[in-house]
């Protein structure tokens, strides 16, 4: 299975998951043009995409979902509550391309098994996803106010995890956000901090997890070096070494990230 973040951050999100037979986008939260260009950059023709999976209805996750569906005849998958919340925002979608899955029941797209799971975020019915092909598993858990037991249980046996490392708490507290927005981000249904990201990795780390990509970094309240240093410091204080016990990477907010083949 292949994995690549096309964009991951508070400005927009789109992630590529693929096998030789099946190519999937998770979220489409930038312009259609940018997502098409990013796909071509990694050697994927946008017309090859078999599905767009939506985590939740916020604009930085759905902005181009309808555009890409209409342009390339791509089915869009989301749970019922998310469909209701986003349908007025994404424009007309062909009836046969409206795919509603049961809340947290696994389903198949080509040779990939998709496992949705509940995440704690302030949206209608937000979900993370795990993707399984044969004995390989990749999981995505961003936009999580805290690492709930359900999140940990779903991602802990993955080969690769995209895990949120959204903000530095002190940067957020002294930063320009209004008070109500600071409270939202810091809440249990907001976003995961660098420190909590590090502690989550410590909690779930096992011999199977080889790669963790830090994602959904805030443009205002974080920067890549700080996120990386904070997480590495927590790992090292628990006897875990980057490059030895696991490989830690950072997803870029505004460009294509590292391409992984699992």
C-alpha cells in the first residue's frame, strides 16, 4: 500500500492512499486544481481515483470534493450525518456517486478494506480511517481533541499512522486567536497538541508501528521544527528513539509530503 500527504494542515487537507488496483483520496480540502497538480506530482492521474473519503464536513476537508467528483466521476464516501452536513456546500453530485456508509462498519473499495472509527471533534459525526490490504494497515487520525480509547485501539496495530500534532499550547495561549477559538482548539473536541501527540505515540507504540507522520499542523500556533522537537523529546524521555524504534516524519501544510510504500 502507498501513502502520501498531498496537503495536511489548518489550511487544507488531502491524503492519497493506494494499491496497484485501487487509488483513494481522503478529504479534498483545497482547490481542485491544487489537488490535481499534487496527484500528478506523485505520478497519479486524477482520473484513476476510485473514491474520495470524507472525515468530516469542515471546509478544509471538503472544499474540492464536489468539484473533483463532477470532473472525474468519482464517488464520495461519508457517513449519513456528514453527508447531510456537507451536501449544500459541495454542490450537485451524481446520485450513483453518493456513497453513504454505516457509521463504523468496515467496507471494501477495490482491494482495500476501509475501517471508519469515531474521532472526538466538533463536527456532525467525524471519523478517522484505517486502510487494510492483505497484512498491511495505514491509519489516519487528525482533527482529534484528544486521543480517545477508540482512536488508540483503531490505530495501534498500524504499520504507518498519520497522527495530529496541531499546536503548541503556549503558542496558542499567547497567539492572536480570539478567546473562544483558543477554547475550541484546546477542548476535548478540538485539536491534538504536540505534547499530547507525543504521549499518544508512547501509549500505543509496539513492534508493528514503524512510521508515524505528524499531521494537521497549525499555520499560526505551530511550526514543523517545534512539533518534531516536542514529540521527539517526549519519546526520548520514555526510552524511544527516532530512527531506531520508529521513523518520525512531518506532513507539509502546503505541499506534497514523503511518499511511502508499505
